[in-house]
C-alpha cells in the first residue's frame, strides 16, 4: 500500500469516527440552540473550515441560527428571503453544491448580502422526509485547499444527520411544551382545588387530627360553631353557642335544628341544609329562638364535612348580628327623619344638629366613620 492511499484511508477512518461522535453529540443536546451551535461548531472542525453557517427555513426566509467564525448577531444576513443572495438561491435550488472559488458565482448575484464567503464553499440543504428544513454552508478561503467531491459527499451525510437531529429535537420540544401546558393546567387546577377546600379545612383537620389541638380555639371562639349530622341533628356546638342561645349542648345533642327556627324560615333553611349536604358551601341569615323565647338574628357560613370523599354532615360558623341590624334600622330611620326635616324646613338648625349627632353615634356603634363633623 503506497503512502497516499494509506493517508487517505486513515483520513476517512478519522472522519467516520468524528461523524459518529457528532451523531452521539447531537443527541446529548438539551435545547435547540445548543444543538444548532454544536452542529455549526462540529462542521467547522470536521471539515477544517474556518467558517460554517447553519440556517433554518422559517416561512419564506432562511434564518441564520448558528455559525462558527461569524457573529451572526452583528450581520445583516440573519434573515435571507428564499431565492435571494447566495444562500437563498442555494436552498431554492435544493441540491448540494460545491464551489472551488465561490467569488465567480457571487459576482453574478446582484442582490448578494453575504460578503463573507470567499474561496471554496460547500453547501447542502438539510432535508428530512423530502422536505428542506434548512441549509449548512462551510467555507475555506484561499490559500486553504479547496473542498473536494469527497468532502461534499461527507457534508451531505453530515447534513442528513443534522436534519434528523433537528427534527428529533423539535419533536422533543413539542412534547416538552405539551407536557408543560399539562403541568401548568394541573397546577392551576390544584390551586383551585386548594381554594375550594379552604373553607372546610378547619373542621376537616379537627376531625382527622388531634382533637385537643383545636378544642381551645373552637370552644373559646367569638363565633357560634356547631355541627350537624346527615339528618340535621346536632352533634356539637361550642360555648359561645350555649351563651347566645341559652341552651346547654346536652339539651340538643342528637336533636334536629328545626324547633329553634321560626316556622316561616324553616323551608328556606332546610333547602340550605340539603344544598350543603350536596357539597356546596352556603351563606345566609336566619332568626333563631333563644331558650327564654326571645329572638336573635344570626349571620351564618356553613360548609359540608367530608370523610373519604363523602359528605357526612355540616359545620357552621354564626355571628349574632341583632344589634348590628337594629343599629342599621335606627340609622336609616334617623336619616329619613333628617331628610324630612331638611325638606320641611331649613330653619330648624338645632334639630338637624341633634340628628347629625345621633347619626354619628349610631355610626360609631357600627364601627364606621362619622358622617358629620363637629361643626355640623
């Protein structure tokens, strides 16, 4: 075997090894940008080319995505219309091309915007499934040895590997994007689920965790707290419930809530109870009879109690708003009276001032800001 043939075989063996390494290297990339930068860099190394540029087809343009020996961010050729300039014509032609001296070809292109190509240029479209998805150009300026037909054949194989890697990465990116969308949807659904169960979390934790941990908080709450079973019978109510209603727990334990309500309110509250048992939280106001026969007005928030996904009863939080309602009614009465006095006569200043003072006092009782200043 003569020396030239031996060197040729060694070179081909090294090139095949480099090409195989590139195939492995391509599939180790985790992003499209990383893959394209590796493709341009490896092409320059594999073909001993000072300049390599990789384009992808986007709509009707060639878009420079990666390069070795060229800062594509500082050139005016980052986007080339297909059919224009050197690269646009090469991709439109759709065939691999080899130029021993590209300057002769470029001189004929009046719209060329790629002045950085000189000397020998080899180019191949990136084809996958009979569709051109991009282009790769490599360049050896003079006095470097021009590319050979063998180099072009190797570049075609390299381009096929690169096109396959790009298509595979696009599929990975698409699947990743779909999975991210699913994950975001699941996170949103999870957040919504957390909001939906927030109102019933306290009682669920009390039932499934240590009872002692929550007993003090429930027993000494400023709100009335009680629970009902599936039939609407009392299972529990706290000390504030006993104080406001006048009933001890043992008087009502295991008994229906119905006798504590006014007859005209009973159908409405029974409907509220049934809707709560179907899994819906409710908010309402209701008049309740004390043990001494007096009536107080209660503002209630009620929610279902779940056990293993099944509603087993309800938990309710109530606040006595009797005085609040009376103060509101008195306030409205005074406002109407004030308006009447204004309409009847403007001259009764003393009565108006008195009414304003009364209104301010009522507003203070409601915890609201005074409506009138000290000057009247």
